[in-house]
């Protein structure tokens, strides 16, 4: 079985596109054939939300 995976160097747009294409909420992160951890859509979106809050506060 070929499991979709991402690299620590992939940009978030690619990661989110892959998650959407494969209907996944988490993906393994692999570098040089070594498992580095997991990344989740929830974590990405939560971090994005936090950044939007920071940027909004800086504009005021």
C-alpha cells in the first residue's frame, strides 16, 4: 500500500491540497525515509487562525 506522505519542506498549500484530494485529516511527515511525525489539518488551520488574529491586531 502506498500511503500519502509529506516532507518537512513541503509548503502548507501542498499539504492541505493533498489532504483534500485524499480526504485525509492527518499525514505522516517523512524526511530521508525517516518518520518525523504527523501533521493534522486541525493543527494547520488553528495556527492559521492564530496568525490572522495577530495580523488583525497589528492593523489597528
